[in-house]
C-alpha cells in the first residue's frame, strides 16, 4: 500500500563523493576537453553505437554538446571524475524523472576506456543509485537497445532486474530500437547496497587496482 506516499524531491545538481569516483554536475568550461578525449579514444564508434548523440568531430562540437547538456534539468547530467587523476572520464544522467511516482532512470552513460569496467565506473553507478534511493525514490530504471549485449550484461551485473522487452519502442539514428527494460526497486536496494559496499571496500583491491572478489549480492 502507498496510502501515505507524498512523492520524492527532484534530484539536485550537487557533487556526489565516493572513494574512487566523484560525480560532479556537468560543466562545459571544466569538462569539455577531457570528455572529448574520453569520447574520441580508440573504440569511439562502438562506444557511441547505441547512444543518441554522435562521436564529437572536434572539441568545439564537444563543447556545444556539453554546454547544452549541462543546462538541462532532465536529463540531469553529471561528469564522472576519476579521483586518482581528477579527470572527467565519462558522463551519465538521471532522466525521465517522475517525482510524483518516485521513479527515475540512469542513462546516457558514456564511460571512456580509462574507467570502463573498473571500480571507478562501478562506483559511479553506485553513487547515483544510492543518491536517488536516499531521496526516497521507489524505482531506478535502466533501459537499452535490446541489441546492446554489453549494456544488458552490465545492467544485470549491477543488480538491475530484467522486466521485459518494448518492441519497436524507438527509432534511433535511423534504426529500429527494441528496448530492454531493467529496474531496481527500493525494497531491493538495501541488499544490493550491502553488496556494493563490500565490493568497493579498499581491501578488496590489490595495489594494481584489480579486484580480489567479484561484485555479488548474495
């Protein structure tokens, strides 16, 4: 029953601090250059295949995109900062937020090769999820093109549950998109949060940054 449900506050443009990662409100002046380098590093075409935007042709194009993205409230964009280097090595957003229903989505994720499949990226996901559930959200969604196998594997690794397939949901870059739908609910988050905290503990990593134990929620 949700008879006492009063809604949830809108997420704020604020810094979210982790051990290895910081999520910082996107800012064109601060983040354009390093985001451009992350976006255009080798593998760029594959990195952008399922995103709505294109590989930036030059720093000016990246600046224009970043400036526009930073000005919006939904999607609400954050730069992903590697705390070792202080560089913005990626970006992600909260989007399609419904304060009335306590639902939001993490999306438009671009993690450059310096942080992809590392503790920085995993903590970036954790920080955003922990933030929205602390605000009182009931549900965090992850959606992707059903053809995007790496994204579907990532969703399941991060604890999202597959909920179904929305056929012919969108047309993206001239191609049909069947959308795979995943979510975490607030009832599930305490168990998942404990698993993230265990995995992100400093003693789970060697001097080379490699994990000792895999991310697990059991």
